[in-house]
């Protein structure tokens, strides 16, 4: 009986010591968050030292090397996992343009990644693209050395140079020839005058005579763009069957401020004499260029083969610096890792800090990770993937089976900043498991049944942040961050991830996703 009591007392003492140690770690995390929070430092380095970071660029490789160095300096285990390769690489240099005329102006524009720059400073006259074969034949000599205004509105993508794009243009030209012939026949028929003559309208398509204009010697194409200007990438550049260093794009694809475009278009219609000049330095690298996920980890002390993931994507479009998309994921994730390391945390489960490659090019890094680690998927308690605005966590919505554990885990959050709200919300209705990848890396994991329950976020102080303003545009900059929100996010993430990692039992997946039919 005495031995039994003694054993119980020892177990109780150990449990008390364990709880005390965990509380001390949480207190240390809160202290670091309040007095030495370096989230904005990480974002500064990522965006202002390296800048935009598409995969295949030197900036991406430099950012990955820096992240690994930081993880190692904090005592984390680090792996550099190949996720794929690009057939060629791309580095963006400076760009400049202006209109030379009596009312000349500096031009506000951008070009998508993996598209051509100019051949030095190039100056030329301006034409509006031909809509029909007759128009092309009439102006084909004049096209040499011209900047060509094309129809449509910029959505970020360059002109489709692929065989698929050629087929679409060929089909439209064929259809337009048929419409033209039909209209000629209608016009040739006698009209009684009792009803108006109705002619069919030919289809419009940006750069319909793309190849013909390139062969005629145009300097480049210019398309109207809303402001802020969005610039994505040439999707065909990731397919080694369609591109290599000897078959690069050769004609610039310019997305011009819609207000300036309208002025220039009107001047062309009036047949006024003026010139445009551009100097666009888009540079390529001989491939293949591998790209990697960066994975830091704090190994679990009791359940090393069970995991909590904190993640974001390291790549970013280079029309700006990726200050929000996805520095808002990487900065708080890195600081959460640093807080946990400096606090002396010894989580029962392994915590992984994953910076995915190629999210912007189709969730490539996340797909590679899932493919490379199939046995880990069933062992992941939850994935906290942050890929949105700089708004802070104000709560988390969890299934009933998680509710009691999460309420306890989240109790310390109120001590970080009492003026910040946070609520654990019980959700009785399971979510649908996606059947196809979506807009973020988390969707790749959710398809495999991995819980990807993230924080509810809100701009509750009213900073008037607008995600549409920065999404893949020239305004995705460091200055669009909200420092107090980002710093709070890092602290909350560290505490909640640690709490899940320290549960006596792994979180159940009951109630997370609807049963498969």
C-alpha cells in the first residue's frame, strides 16, 4: 500500500513539474514576443534584401540559404528538400519607359516573370494591332520597329506563346474569315429597306496575329492594365517540353497603366507622331534550375514520429517584393521557430517549420512534400499554413472533438495582449475534404485528410488593409505590413503549436472532415 501511494505521489510530482516547465516555456515565449520580437526583421530581410523570389531565381536561392542559416543558428535541425526543377531560370532587373512627344511622360508599367526584356534601350513608333488579315497585310511593313497596342485587359498573364495558344488564335481567325464572308454575302444581297442590315461582329482576341507580328519585326506588345498593375509569369516556362534556353521569348510583353494606355491609344488613332522607348532588363539562366523546400524541425521528446506543421511559401512574384504574399506566412513562422528554440521548449511531438517552394507556380513544393513523405501524413496533428493578409489571429474554429483541448491550449493567448480578442469556436459541422488542389499549399494536405485548421483573422483595429490591392501586384511590399499584427501572430502561433505538440494524446481527426461517400 505504501509503495502504491509512493508511486502515485511520484507520478503526481512529475506531472506537476511537467506542467510547471510547460508554463515556464509559454511565459518565456510571451516575454520574447513582447520584448524581443523579430518578426518584422525577418520580413525586412526577406523582402528588402532579397526582394521578389520566383523559383528559378537567384533571389529564391539566396532566401532559402539565409533561412537555413537562421534555423541552424537557433539550434533547429534543417533539411533542404528538392521539390523540382525549372527548365531555365529568371532574374528580373530594372525597367524603365517613357513617351517622347510634346506631352511626354514617364511610363508606369510591368512585365510578367519569365518574359523577354528589351535588347537594350529600344525606341519606336506605336500602332494598334491588326484585327483582320486585310489589316495585317496593309500594315505589315509598318510593323517593323513598332510597339503594338493589343486588345483586352491585363489579368497578369503574358500572351500565350504555346501551341495551344497558336491553335486558339488559328481557330478564331478561321471563324472571323467565315463571319467576314457571311457579311459580304449579306451586303451583296438586295435590301428592300424595310429592315436594317445586320452584320455579325468578328471576334476580338489579344494579339490575334501574334506570330505574324513577331515575324514582321515588332519591338513588343503593350496591353492596358488596371492599377495597381498585376504581373504573374509565363506558365509555359515550367514545362521543359515547351521551353529551353535556346527557345526563350524574344518580344517584350508590357502591361501599361490603363490611364496612360488610353492617352497613347487616342494619339495613335489621331495618327499623331510620337515615340515610345523602353529599357527592360529581364534576364535568364541556363537550366535546369532545381528548387527546394526548406524544413526546420524541433524533434519531439516523446512522440518524434508525430507532427505539428507551421508553414508558408517562400516564393513570391517579383513585380514587387513579396512583402505580404507570402512574407506574412514566412516571417511569423520563422519567429515562432525562434521563440520556441530560445524558450527551451521540448515538445512531445515534432514541430516542423516548412517553407514551401513554387506555391505561386501551382503548389509545386507542397505537392512534392506530400509525395515524398506519405507515411507522415497520418501522423500530422494539424497544419498551420498562413498565406493571406497581415491580419492577426482573433480565434480558431475547431470540431467538437478538439474543443476542450483547444480552450486549454489557447488560455495563455489573452496574456500576450489583453486588447486583442481571441475565441475558440466549436464547430459541429465537419468541413468538406477538397477533391482538387486549391489556392494555397494547405489544400494539398487537406486532400490527404490532414487537418489544416488555421486561425480566424481580422483587421479589428481598422488599418484598412485590402488584400486585392497587393495580390500579385506591384504593391506587394514590406510597407503594406502591419507590424503589431505580424508580431502577435508569431507569438500566438508558437503557443498554440506547442500546446498541440504537448498533448498527452494526438488530436483525433473525428469531425474534421465529412465522411467520404
